[in-house]
C-alpha cells in the first residue's frame, strides 16, 4: 500500500500569514494514464471533508485562489498564501492513483 | 442540489453486523464510482472501499482492514449505496461517509456514526 506522510501535523499560523503543508508518498503517484491523482481536502470543525485541490494543482470550484497545490512524483505541497479565520481545521492529502486509496494523517491548522 | 444522506449507524456489540445505506440525489448516480470513507479520532480518514459503475461491472474493492468482513454494493434503481459490515470489531468504531472521490466534483455525505462496544 502507498503510505502518505504529512508534515507538520500541527500548524499554528498568524492571520494573514502564509502556511504550507507537505505530503510525501512512499511510491510515485504517477498513474499509467499519465495523471497524478493527489488531492487535498479540508475538514472544518463539525463538517464533512471537502476537496480543495485535485490532480496535484487543480482547484475545485468555489475554492479561494489563496489555496494552491504543487509537486510531482512523491513530494507534494499545499500552500495558503494568506491564512484567514475560516481556514481553521484539518487538512488531508489523498492518493487515488493506486488502490487501496490512502490518506495522510492529517494536519491541524489553528490560528496563533 | 447534490445530496448524499447516510443512515443505519448504531451501537453494536463486537462480532455483530450492521448495514449502512447512502441515498443519493442531484447527480447521475449510476454513472459514478462510489466510495465509503471512515473517520476515527485516532486514525483520521481511512478509505473503506469502492464500487464501480455498471459499465465496469460493479467491480468492488475493499481496504485490507475490512476485506472479508465488509461488502460494498449499490442499487442504481434506488440511487443507493450500501455497506454491509459483519464481524464488527471495536476498532471499526467511526463515522462512516459515503463519497465520490473520482476525478469530477467531489461529493460527501454528512456521515453516520457506528459504535462497536459491549
């Protein structure tokens, strides 16, 4: 199985400052079809997860442009250019290149 | 409006069984692969398994942790997804979500809580 390792697991950030979360996979996430199926999810307190980014760097509809994804192969990053209060919650990466799909452990973003 | 509504969560004893349902509306359910995902406080999100669509023979895959105990199925005539859970263990305690984790828009239900305890 592909192991997804996120860091940091806890991320205290000052409002208006940038934030970055790393996600590393134990194997390349490049699919035989040429795509890389790495997604990022946000889960606000008391809510279901919501996808922010799919296929490494594509923002979902309605996601603010302060969220961006990058990376390739086994190393991926989610960046928030300027953290806002509504960004508090858990963030997960997911690989869906290979079954079983696997999530990272989650990163808890909080406001300092 | 897209909706996924899970039901069937309950308190069950170890070794027991439970069937979860997920009612879908607002999108072409029959065209989509559908997934079950669970969330525990200690282990975060875990993919439970997936059922493909009719064009792909309703092929199912399950996570190693539930293989042989859980079975995913669907009824496209009812726009419904199911998770049959047998031989439940205490570490199956979680909130279970039905979801579409495919390449298109992602859909998630609100979750249903399963507690396995004596």
